[in-house]
C-alpha cells in the first residue's frame, strides 16, 4: 500500500528547518557520502523536543520517478531493526533531502577490533538484530513485496546508544520480481563492496535473497574474528577465504581474537561458525534462509546468556563468600558471633551473619584458637579461612 498525500504531507520537513538543523550543511556535520549525495548530522527541532537526525541529500536531477520510488520503499520499510525514515524535504527542484534517525554509536565496522567494548555477548545480540532486519526485508512481502538489500556490509549495520543494531541504506534495496524471485544485476546500480559481494553475481548477473545471505556470512566472520574482510589493499587474502580454510581444517580458533575466545561458550561458537560457513556456500541453494539464521542466533544468544549467568554465579560464590559463622558456647560471654570471610575475622554481637540470634549456647561448636581459623561441629570437618564453603 502506497502512502497517501496526507501521509506524505505529515513527513514533510521545511528547507528552513533542514538548514537550521545542519547549520547550513556545515562541513563539521558531514558524516558520510552516499550514492546520491552527502550525509549530514543535524539536530531537528520538533514539537516534542530536539531530535538528532541524519540528512541525506538526493541529487536526482529532476528525476521525480526515482524520488517517488525511494519514498515508496522507505515509507513501507519500517521495522525496529531498520533505520527509520523521519521525514523528507522536496522544496528544492534539483535536490531532495531524506531525513533518518541518527544512530549514536555509528557502525559495527568501527568496533570490530575492539574486544573491550564489543564483547562476545554484544556481538551475538547485534548479529541477531541485523538478521531480524534482513528477515523483514526478505519475508514481509505483504507489506513491500520481496526485497533484497544488495549492499550489505558491516558499515551498513548501525548501533544506537544501547547497542541495538539497525540496517541502514535500505534505499539501495532492489525490489525482486515476484514471479521469478530475482532481478537483473546492473553494474551502474549495484554498489556492493568487494569482499561482501556474492561471487555468483559476476557469473550469473542475478541478485537474489541468497546474495544478501552471502554478504551477511562475511559480516559474521568479521564479527567472529574481530577484523574487516580486507584490512588493507595489500591484504588480498580476504577474511572469507581464510575463515573457510580454518573452519574446514578445524583450526578456526587460531584466527579468533584471544580475548573473545575466552568469553565464548563453546556451543555458541560452534553454532555461530557453522551458520557463518553455510552462508558462504558457493551454491545458493546450499545457503540458509534468513529465517533459519534468525532461529540459530536466538539459540546462540540463549546459550551465551546461560553460560555467562552460570559464570557470574560461580565468580560470586568464589569472591563474595561468607565462609563460616562461629557462635561461642557460653551465653555469658555476650553471645558473640565470629564470622570468617574472605577478608578475615569480624566480630558481631547478638545476631550472627545469617540472622540467627545467639541466645543460649551451641554445645557442639568450638572456636579454634590460634593457627587457621575454623569451626569444628559434630560430623562436619574443619573449614579453614582459605576454603570456599559449598
């Protein structure tokens, strides 16, 4: 369903507001260059307050059909894991501005090598977010027909302040014919990056859903190994080739960042690497559908969360232990409780550390004076200060 004229009017933002938001397209606000023009960061004044946005120039040279096609596709592509269209400005005859939400933390590509900020758990969640956005493109045909992104890279996956991921540049998405599920590959239109492009595009000239899946597989190995697909111009042994060789040889951990490797649950790593490898299969029919990828990443996320929860509990038991509470036998001594913790010996009167009042003696409790601190109770071995109470 195409937007009505009323709905389009609601999206309209004045040229004056665009100029004010970007400080007249000030160079310091330039954050990127797209296929149709420059991208500027700006602060837009709205009735509900200030809103950080990205203003993308579309120099269409009077090509109103192109503008309308872009508007139609952008209006219908609304999902929590796709960068949203905020509005548009078409007051200038030779230049149109599309305004999108601003993603505070920038692109995934900028964090791939940062294992301190981007932990393994965050990486898994980001991949799941991106997969869900791609799933919407591929499978919400009742809303927008079948679409493929056709230009998916780690630089196209943007992160908000809470590290939630959204796919951008869906304006480059190609609408696929319903009857044959493909569209013709045209070099003039296709702006994919070397290293991410489905190699069969050059052989067949066809863009398919599986082309996006291949690109996504490349991104998965970038996330796994903590580096871009090709770090520099001389590094022509692309990560995809390297990752495939190590996966097939059972030596994948050799190219995974050691900090990330220590964070990984082995089951989550295996499922992750299996699905990433299948995305790079030469035959398109051997590549997984995006719906399967989403389900796999839901499993990977659950496995990693359970692993980290168990690890946190284990650390808590080790580092935040209260080893023993010793209650003196003689009530006349004030019912003092002696608590042995990781930090040493502490005293308390009246109520011990576990909330039991020290009224009356406990005949089978004995304070061991001198040497190691511990407690001897009937049927219970001595527990020393260096021990962890299980």
